[in-house]
C-alpha cells in the first residue's frame, strides 16, 4: 500500500534512525570526503540508500536532492531534500547528537519537513499551514525578545579561512551584547529544531547546504519563527548563509552579523 507524503517521510526517518543506532553502537567505518574535516560513515550511505528506496517505492517520479548521492532529474514538480545523517562528525567521534533530515518541496515551496533524533527518540514534524510538532505535541518558538535572555546556537562550515575568523568575531560580539550563552552543537538540522521548539532563541551559520536547513526552515516558520539570509532576504534551496530565530530578536542578530 502506498504511503502519503507525511507517512513516507516519517517511515523513512525512523528507518534511517535505526541505521544510525546500529552503527553508532558498532563500527562507524569513517572516511574523509573532499575536506580533511568533512567525514562520511557507512551510516550516511546506508541511511540515504534506505530513505531513497522508500521514497522511490512510493513516489517513483519525484526528484531527489541528497547529500551523498546524485540522482537523475525528472519532470516532477516535487523534490525530496535529504540529509541522511546530519552531524556526521559527532557520530564518528561517539557524540550522540545527530539526526536524519527529510523535506519535501513542491514548486520550490517547502511543504513538509521531518527531523528525527533516534538517540532521544525525538521526531520533529512540520507541514505547511498545519504547525510544527515534537512527538505529536505542538511546539512554538520562545517568547524572548532581548539578547540578555537569549541562548544562541552557531555552526562552523569546513572552511578554516575568513568565514571561520568572521564567525569567531561574531561570537565575541554576541557575548559583548551579553547573551546568556552560545552553543556549537554540531548538527544544523537539530539546531534549527531546537529554535522551533523554544530550546534556543537564535541561530546563525555562514554556509549551509539545502539538505542541512530545508526541513528545519519549515519547522521554525510553522512554529512562529523566522529564517532568512544575512540581510533578511528569502532563502533559496541552495548553499546559503542562514539566520534563524524566534522572530523577536531576528533583526538584532542580523545587525551584529553585518557589523563585522
């Protein structure tokens, strides 16, 4: 029996999560990709294979954009955007903070997002116009409206040049603005989920791939928050600078970033 979009995304995420758990408790078989800092494990490749297989079985004509593999383009107006294991470096070092992220786009608009953290059994779900949920309980962004009550999250791309230096400078400025704290957790999709669920107030990262932020972007928007580029512009599904927040401190984050 064919699954609907939401059922397929949840089933695929749960299957990927089981693969994560299996290899996290065993041999991760880690390799390097293009960068010395960009790792890939057997869990990445097997999880992507399982997710793609389930989607193809239910929606054979849909497009797929995924981190690890290249897939032939079709004439469908639907595209699944998949990160089979976000937080690979955490995973490979034995740090239990990682997830699978699956989003569905129709005519360039995000309509569905699922992020699953198997280690905590937390499934974040958003459908356009239907709100955002954590394990079937509705979530919303925090009500904080000032830096002195805000916990921020950031991330570092694999670049070790100007972007890294600028991000370190941003961290310094945010601390001077007396934010409560700044976290670097190592899995952007989960970072965005934490903004959506009110666990943190704001997030920024100099460069993210679409599979890193697609599902999280919809989660935050459906939870009442905001996701833009560094100048407040709409974010396209391409490598992008991402600023995400509860909406109330969004302009303040952008002001700091653009002051560097």
